[in-house]
C-alpha cells in the first residue's frame, strides 16, 4: 500500500511539474510573440509622429520656403523684391494663394518620410550612444551631454538622408544636413534639460515644460542650426543651378553675357560667389529663412512630442 502511495505521489508530482512546465513554455511563447509585435507597434507610432511633425511644420511655413528659394536664385541686377513682406505680396499678386504653396505637396512627400526616419533615428542613436558611453569606467550613471546629442543628431541626419534620398543626391545634401540636424537636436534637448534642472523664471511646473516654452526651445535650436548651415545651403543650390539652361545668367545677374560660372567644387563655389557678389551673398534670403525656421523647427519638435503622447509612445532616452 505504501509503495502504491509513493507511486501515486510521484505520478501526481510529475503531472503537476509537467503542467507547470507547459504553462511556463506557453507563457514564454506568448511573450515571444507579443514582444516583437509590441516593439513593432512602438516603432510605427514613433515613425507616424515624426511624419506628422514634418508635414505640419512644412505646410505651416510653405510660403516662406518658396520665398527663400526665389530670393536665393533671383537675378541680383533685376531685383523684384527685397524683403519678406514685399516678396510675399509679389507672389500673391502674380500667382495668387496657390503660388504661396506651390511645390508644397512635393515637399511634404519628401519631408514626411525624412522627418519620420530622422526623429526615430535620433532617439535610437541617442540610446545607443548613451549605452556605449556608460560602458566606460566611471560613466555608469552618465546622461546625454550636448556633444553626445550633437553626435546622435548627426547620425540621425545621415540615416534619414540616406534612407529617403537617391544616393547620387546624398553626398551634396549631407554637407548641409549634418551640422543643421545635429545642432537642432543638441540645442533643443540641452535647452529643455537646462530649463528642467535650473527652473529659471518659473518656466517649469512639475518637471514639465509648457508648449510655449518648448516652442521657444525649438525656435532657438532652429535659429542656431540654420545660421551655421545657411551658407552651405546657398552654395548647394547654386551648384545645382549650373546644370540648368541659361542658369548662369540668373546666378551672375548678367542677362546679356551667357558666360557660365562653372564650379569645380564647393570651395570654388564659395570663392567665386564671394568674389563676384560679396560675402553677403552667402546669406541672401537669410531673413525670410529665419522667419521660416523659427516656427518650422519649433512646430516640428512640439508636434512630434504631442503626437507621441497621444499615441502612447514610450521612449525615454535617459533610461
């Protein structure tokens, strides 16, 4: 009888153990299925937030973007408008409201995927760079510094540009986008951290920045970034124009002389532009561009964060 009890107990324990093991395996299998799905959903939400941010910010400043390009390439000897207001009035008078938004659809088709990849890449690059930095002795509790954010922003710019532009265009654009994107992210995130830590002027409540304060941080970031990168953008556009028919007369401002300004490279383009039009030519269109950048970058950053909150995206870089 005793042996039967032992056998029965052993069988019972074995059955229970088997059931527990099966339950654990089922749980692990379930987690294995849900984890990638949850991660993929988080990636999709983050990409959507970035795309919406890019589309909203670009549409909001579309008239100023159009004016900036026209100011950069207009004939310096046949100037039709000098200032922002005068230029916008001229476009409105000659082309109507559609003229103010001409090309915006194409720009959004380009900006939306670029912005989506850029914001997502920045967060991933920030996490990766911070993890690597913390592997160094003594840095176990370190947080992102402005320099690290600058590096993460540069990585985001390279990834976004490479993923959304044809490769033959990437080389020229990277020259402008690396400092611009890197400075935008570095200045914006560093300003936010400084405000939350220092709490100056009562701008921070419950460790949260108001929308107005975040807009101001984005505007400051955009201003710094575009001021540094603007001459590179002007030169890039002028080098592109050399390939157009009769573009030389637009660049040089001489409608009679079709002698082309041929550039052998970016340094040569800088040299010839300054020689023929002065140093100020490198900042032609800077004022309307500054007016454009202030709301554009600010709207992009804040829209991204707001949409992320709405979609429930959880990505904390400092964790």
